[in-house]
C-alpha cells in the first residue's frame, strides 16, 4: 500500500488541539484496495484531528462522486456522496484483546507516531454505496437499447427458443 503513504497523519509533533488535513481521492486510491466495490471516483476528504492527552478524535467530511454500474442496464453513472463520520483513537501501553474488538474505538500503542486514515476513509465510502445501484439515483434513465438486449437474452424468451431449435433435433423428437 505504498500508493497510500500520503494518507498517514504524523501526530507526534502536533500540539494539543484541532488540526485539519485534506486528501484528494481518485482511481489510484481505490486501485490500492483489492476487490474494491468502488473502482473510480473523485472525492475530497477533510479530516479534523483533535489531539488530546490520551486520545485522538478524528472527524471526517468526505464529499464528491463515485463511479458505479447500474444493476438494471449495466451502464456507468456517477453517484454523489457526502458523509460525516467520527472515529476515536485511544492510546494504551499494552493492548488487551477485549479492547481490539471494540469497533467504535481504535487502540494504538503509545510508541506509535502516525495514524493511517486510508482504510477508515475507504470503509466510510464503501458503507455509503447504496445496496442497489440504479441510474435513477443519478437522475438518468436506463439505456433502452441495453434493456431490450437483456430482455431478448432473458431465459424463457419465446423468440430465442424458436431460433435455437436445430432441424436435426426435430428428426430425433419424431422418433418418440
């Protein structure tokens, strides 16, 4: 994940208080994640890091558009996304297993000097993807030509069954 080095925030030298970071997200970001649900997009992530004595509070504001495929007609469309999320990062001397299981809080060793926010941003974007993707979500209509082609290829379509009958099979059917 060398392509995601710019998503690492070094917090060691930062003073207590709030600090802002901005990241540009494009196709190369999604390519770094194997089997990504999203293949392309243009987004801007603003991360506000609130550094405190024993923890970090990360506020994410992600805005832009991702490229999705319509589940009905298979055409590409841009899905606008805007989301705000928060993540708490706690410091500990020794990390106990029950602390790791808490999804709301990330536990880092005190020796850690930076936090990589790329996976958090990726997860937030992936969760924001609608379960069913349709062109109507982007204000477009489905591709009629593709819908007609898919309808012709659908199982049970009578026209296709008539064309696929081979005259040699007709001779064999008469033998019954």
